[in-house]
C-alpha cells in the first residue's frame, strides 16, 4: 500500500481546495446562519461544483465525470468539508448513489437516469432509507421477521406501487432522482425483503414533506419523502428484487470512507484555526501555544487528523478490490473519525475560550457540525454492534488481525 499521492490526486486536491476556499468558504457562515433550513441551501454552490468538474467527478466520462477513484474522492471531500460540511455532504450523497446506479443498473437505467442527471447542472441523487420507526433497526439490522423499514412495494401488472414515508433524507427536496428502498416482502427478514427502485422526483404520488431544521450541516437539506401510490415500472427496479441490502454492502464499500472524510474536514479545520489562534492569543505574558497544556491539546488534535486520514485512505484503497475488501472497513472509518473529530471540536472550543462560543469566529459551527457525525450514517453505538457481529461470526481459528474474510455478511450504510 503506497500512501504517496499520484499526480492526478494532487491535481484534484488543488481543484477541490480552490473551490472550497474561493467559492464555499466566503458564503458558509451566512448560509449556516439562515433560520429557515431551506434558505441555507445554495444552488450557486452546486452549479459551481459542476463548473469545477466536481459534481460528477467519480462517474464515467460519458456521464460528465472523470472516473476519479475512491481515494481521490475522499481527498476531495476532506477539502470541501474543511470549508463547509454541508456542501461536502451534498456531493458525497450524490456520488455514492450515482455510483451505485452506475455499477448495478441496467444499460437502460444508466442511459436514462445517469444521462438525464449529467445533462442537468443542478442534477443530484438521493436515497430514501430511514423511516420514523426504522433507523438503527435498518442499519444493524434487527432480524425479527417484519422488522425494520415499512415502506412497501406491492407487485402489480408491469411494475410495483410504492407506499410509505421516509425522513431525514439527504438531498431529498433537491434531487432529480431518488433510489427508494422498500420492502417487497412484509414478513421476511429485512436482509432478504428489501428492493431498490429508481424513482424520478417528479413521479406522480411522490411528495416532499418538511425540511428538517438541523443543528449543524445546515447547507445540506434533509427532508421527508412520502410515497403515495407511486408506480414504478419493472424496468426501474435496481438489481434483483429482495437483494438491495446485500447490493448496498457490496457496491457502497467506500460509503463509510466518504462519510469519514466529511468529518475529517471538520477536524482539520478545528486544528488549523486553533493553531493560528494559539499563536496570536497572549495570556500569561506569552502566546498560549507556549503553555505546556495547550501544546498537549494541539498534539492530540493533530493526531486526530493524521490517524483518521490514514485509516480513511486505507479503507478507500481497499474498496477498489471487492474480492479482498475487509467488511470492517465499511463500518469503522466513520466511527473512528467522528469521535476524534468531536474531540478536536471540544478541545478547540476550550482553547478559544469565550471567543469560541461567539458565532463570528466559527468555532461553535464546527462543534455543531462535528456533533452530526456521532449519529449520521449510523449511530456509533450501532456501528460498534455491527463490528461486534462481524467478530462473533468470524472463524474462531482465524487470526482477527489478518482481516475478516471478504465473504463475511456485510450490510452497507445508507
């Protein structure tokens, strides 16, 4: 494994950094301060990402992309998240489900939906998974028959009819295409009962509900989706019926690394801003960076970034080869990075003192954004239980440090 960045990776890092510094950073605080979450959204940022080649970067050239690899994508997301978490999340969510459609979709589906999306400079994907009564029960998942999501797709002549409600869905009110996950078997175990459907958001019966008012990550909208007798033709079923969760686990190997990269950007920003502050802030007759306790905090904050980035790159590197991919790496990067990021944000608040809670300095925004990752893409306590399940089912004769076998059961994170 070589952690030396390729020339292409360096180029994309430069593109992402310039986009973050020149386009995102100047408006991030203003968008975050909007009281109505709908007003925290910016189509200007989406269109600027398109102009910079970022909106479609991981997709094939015929769909407006550049075929960027998983490691490059994590580098891009870190750069953007350092300027504003929400903007990075908008892209990360769009990327992973566009990539899923590209890998799992039929030629007809790719040409119909990816081409339509590529032609729209505001084109975004979303995926509706979480429901008011089914969050962690979907992610672990809870294996009681009939447990978990309740949105149901009834088979009819020529297709399916969807009915149900989703909430907390990233990009829901902004996407032109949604991947809807719904039961096609009301009583079976979740892992064998969920089917994915490609649904244009202008489909009859699809209705967007309220936009959730979040504490952080405000420039990324999350909203409710109602499916009220939405007809989906057979040709828009994504993959084989009943196999959606297994497909997610196989195809979204880098999803957790994408999420972790968004958290990493926050940790890096906490460190960068706080080092500058500690060099300028004088107490006890010297810049506070000279105090031993402060230096210790900064050392921990630096390690939080470096350790997290190393782990993320390892996960993204392994994601290129599904036959040898360790399922733990589909769970652990966000778990590791989110807790280190929240630790960095807390330390930054302490080192900034009273200035840290003043909105004009932006540190309290970083703390709010960091808090998002203690639950987003799966709560950390549930991710720990998923890792425990992998260990419980591992061959007792196998050395766990050699990696969990790639064929181990794995459910992807939405």
